[in-house]
């Protein structure tokens, strides 16, 4: 079956070219992630990230570029933050919501999202440089104003470069560009993790290692079940008589997915969790003592793994519901069903159908949100009980990898199916 699919892909010349293009972009991203900015003790930087689970998680989303202090160290986190801001504004400002329904309006919002990414990237770059310069690891020497500006401009340009690559990948319809960049970063860290495990392994860790493997396999199975899980709501279409012919009367179903949001809530949660300590960096040296203490407290609090874990869980749970509300509109679906002469057996068309779909979706998403939230904090839980860093085989990493693979395979399948119909 796999060989047959590969053969079909190879025969479809344009699809083959698109896949090679995506792979080339991912290789360029990985090369950029290993181009360091001068003036940094890379070994001290990596030790600093390895000693902090939270920063290690952030580095994972940057594709490991942060551990190398590379030109793309911030990854696409500022772009994601900018997207969140405009999605939130779309729920508050009716005009933005109306713009999002039209192609020209969506293009304008996308342009504004890109523009907002620039100052956000500069702010996050400055905050990270200040955070690292205050560590006791001796990561930086003395940084002159010119060096600071050069670093910020370089890191900001790196983020814009990744944003551009992500959009180019998305245009090829082989997968979501942003998700694929994060996927590439996670997969690239796997050989290093396996090497560390092999070097430091001794027989006393055998049962712990087996436990990790079992948990990883169970997590993968769970991710596949939740990602592919759906509830089929039956839909009946009324019969319509036109002249001597009868139309409609068919039965179908409306699939409601358990996890409609995919990995987006986790990506959103990490970006939001970065925001408060990032802003606090600007006020650490404030002249007002109360403001300076509040900034220090914010930074210290967000570096506490227990606080971060609880906040991370709540954010993932909340964003799962939020993003589902953004992409799933029961009222529009109910209106479309009514226009097409469709109805859910036992439920009146219109408002009742909309309320039924909303209620059913909320019950389904509750299970998906709890699963995503538990998976998100699984590395923190495993570290607490075992004391072993487990990001590469942690829940978040596995969730992203499996979800991205499933999404990409589905998009390639749809491309192949479309070409088969074109041939007919």
C-alpha cells in the first residue's frame, strides 16, 4: 500500500516537485538554525537550556535554534502571537469578523499580521537576550548598544524569513507550513536525544527506559485515536418533487471531530506563556520600585515549573475551546442544512439545530481538551517523577509529530484523489 502511494506520488510530476520544494525549505530552515550569532558561549547556553524544562520547551518550538543562539532563534513564535491577537480582535470587533469572511478581507488581515510580527519579534528577541545575559552561566560578555541592536535586527529578520518560508510551504498544500517547521525542529532533536540516552545508559535505568517507551507508544496510540475520532451526526434530506421526478430523500451524516483544533492550542499556549515574562523584562530596571519588583516577581513566577505547568494546562484547555469556536460555526451549518433541505432527525431546523450542534460539540471537545492538556504537561510530570528530561519523547512533541504526519498524509492523499478525478 505504501509503495503504491509512493509510486503514485512519483508519477504525479507537479506533486513530486511540490514535495521536493517543501523538503528543500525544511533543509534551509535546519541550516539557518545552526548559524549562530557571534559573541555567545554556546556550551554555556545549552547547559542553561538543559537545566530548565520550560526554556527547553520553548527551544523545541524554535527548532533548537534558541539553544544555538542562531539567527532564527525565536522561530515563528512572534508570528503565532500576532495571529492570536488578530483572532481575538476578530471576536471582539465586528468589522474584523466581517473582513475575515471575504478573501480580500482575509488578505488584509494576513498583511497586518505580518506587520505586527516585526515589533513582536524585536521585543521577544530583546527580552530573551536580557534574560540570558542575567543568568549565572556566563553566556554573554559585555554587550554594547551596537551589538544589542545588531542582535535584535538579525533575530527579527530570521523570524520574518521563517514566516516567509512557512507561507511558501502552506501554498503548496502539502501541509501547514508553521506546523511543518515545528515538526522539523522536533524530529531534528531526536538523534541527539537518542545519543545522550545511549551514552549515559546503565542497567539501573532499564526499567525507566522501558517505562518511557511504553508511555510513548500509549501516547502515540492515544493521539491517533483522538485525532481521528469523530462523532457522526445523522442528517436526513427531505424529498422534493419537481414535475414527475423526485429529488433528495438521502441519508448522510455530519462528522464532528473530537479534536477540531489539532495542535494549534498547544502552539498558542506556548506563545502566550512567553508574553508576560517578555514584557516584564522591559520593567526590571524601572525607577519605580513597585514596578521593578512586580517585573522580577513575574519573571521568577513564570520560571517556576509548577506554576508554569498549571498555567500551561489551563491555557491549552481554554485555547482548545477558543479555537474550536473560531473555526466551527453551528449557526452557519444549521442555515446551510436548512437551505439544502437537510435536517437532523428529531431536531427542528434552524435555531434548534444550531443549539444542538453547539451543545454536542462542547461535550465532544471537552474530552479532546482534557486529552490535549494532559499530553501538553506530560513532559513536566515525567520530569517530576523521574528527574529525566523527556522533551524529545514527551507528550507535546509526540502530539505535534503524529498530528502533523496525519495532516500531511491526508493532504497528499487529497491531492492524489483530485488528480485521479481530473484524469477521468
